[in-house]
C-alpha cells in the first residue's frame, strides 16, 4: 500500500491513501484509518521540518547520503537550498529516503519575518511519496521572549 502525502501551509496536511473496501464501508474502521493517516502525515511533516533545520545549520556535515546545494547565496533576493537524497533509497535519520527537498528562504532561519518555503521533487520517505508545499514564517519573539513561527 503506497501513500501519497500532500502538505499545504504550516499545519494543514492532506493525505491520500489506498484503502481496503472493508475500511471504506465500516465507519469505525474509517475513523481508525483516518487517525492513523493523520498521525503518519504529522510525523512526515515534522520530519521534513527537522531535515530543513538540519540543512540550515549543518549543511550536511556528518550526513552520509544527502548532498546539499546552496544557490543564489546573496542578500538581494531569496536563496535556495536543495537537499538531494539521490534516486535510490538511502538511510538518513533512520528512514529510507530518495528524491529532493527544495527550500527557498528570504533570510536567516532565526531572522524575524524570514519565510521558508519547502517543496518536494520526487521525494519519498520509507517508500511513501511526499508532495506539496510547506511554508513557515518566522514571526520574531512572542511576549515571553520565545521565537515563534
């Protein structure tokens, strides 16, 4: 059973999955399947966030299978970071991955008002296709002094 994940915005995730006919026709199983699909989508979404953050701070140091390519490295416009896991599965952070994660950003990760947009190019996690767009905006510091996105 192959799953396709579509991530939109910061917290909205749509998951399209193949389902057995028994699951579709049984409300109690549909609810269970929907919950499992939602949890799976949240895990993938959070995982992408960690990989993007890892790409910003380590640029692939100590990572064996991903290559990191920085493009347009200047302050006049948005920059792009491509994290490429290749065309065959490789093990990265205890998960099989292949394909590319494309990140465009308007400033430093910790800079207020930076917008980080993540898209996917034939990107798979444990043989599940991830598609869509993830947009995170650094909103600066809240009243408690903590950074929020």
